[in-house]
C-alpha cells in the first residue's frame, strides 16, 4: 500500500478503499479521510473487514503485503469456531473475546410471527442503539491498540457491517472526520460486498445472525433486505443514543471507553499525516 496522503474529495476515490481480495468480504481501508485539524488519515493503517476465512492463496499473499500487526475480531467464540481466521505463524496479534452470541441476535427485537421489512428495520435500529454499549470493552481495546501503535490493524466481524461499522465510525469520529463522511464510509458496505449472496454462499456462516440465520434465508428478499442493508439511519441511531446517554461522541470516548487526550495524541502519531496542498 503506497503512502497516499491526499484527503478524500471525490466519491470515485471510495473505490480505492475496497481492497480486491478474491474471497474477502467487505475488506476496506479507512485511510484518506480529512480530519478536523486539517490533516488526513494515513492509508494502510486501519482496515475494516468481514470474515477472512475464505482467502485464496493470492489473498493470503496480498494480506501479508499489508504488514498487519493486529487483528481485532469482534465475533463471538461460536462464530470464530464456525469460520476461523487462520493466522498461525504470522506473528500477528489476535484480539478476541468470548461472549454470548445472543447479544447481537435480532430475536431480541422482533417476533417471527409478525416479521416484516418494517419490523426488521426497527429491530436493526434498536440493535445499533445497543452496540456502542454492548461492545464498549472491545471498542476500548481498539483505541488502546491504536495509541500503542499496534498498526496496521484489521477490525472485523462477520459481515463487516454492524459491529465493525460502529467501531470504524467511532475511530473516524475520534479524529474529527466529518459526520457525513463517516456515514458514507458506513454505507459503502452496500458497494463493497453482496451480503445477500454471502448469506447463502457458505453453509457454516451465520452472518452474525445466530438462530435467525435459517429464518432469514427462508423469507423473501424484501423482508430480509433491511437486515442486509447498510442503512445510514442505523448508524445515526447509534450516534443518537450516544449523544442522549453521554452528551457527545467525545464524552462517550472519554467516559465509556477510557480514551484520554494523551491516547488520542499518541494514536495521531501513527495514523495522521499532513495534508499536501492541492495540485492545480
């Protein structure tokens, strides 16, 4: 990955974020976004992804070239057993946690008897409101890793959309990336990966849906579409909950995740570069 430090100005440059893995899922670079202090996030430092179980040999070579030092896997232990990430012998630090997969199950938010697209969308919004708090321990560790310079880092879950999407949004927001740009990065999932296809492609995959997986395969496309889509309103609902509960993203980072000014300063040393003057 070359050291390209131009801030993202053109929507077409979004395509530079999507790394061309043959059997990757939603693997993207968070570099290139302009920060609030007039600088830019470096390319090749923070990546976001879905499962990396199905990498081809070419994919493994490409991954090795990224020089990744840390993989932060936000999936449950059950998900990791079903779709393991094989990094043995690479020297890469793997961060993972054991928790009940039901914590991210949509069954908490709907009854199958009255399931519809509207119910699914409402359930997703409720899920997103909970994610910043259900995964505060994991998100805090991401920021500790960034401050320690344990980069390049890959943050991943199953689809690379929900748990990872909130994590990526928090990282971008911490460095002052504009809210609209954060939302655009979130919705880029719908361009980067066909999650509808992925839902049916691997029988061992649960797409982080647990017991809801088979149910969603059985119903029609229109009814399950809200679960698959990266709807900007989902991420907005997470932000709204943070602002209602903690007052601001900055306060949430400080009080819920323990991110200090010193940690952010250290992280910037590893992640932020001066923005070059525009070329005419």
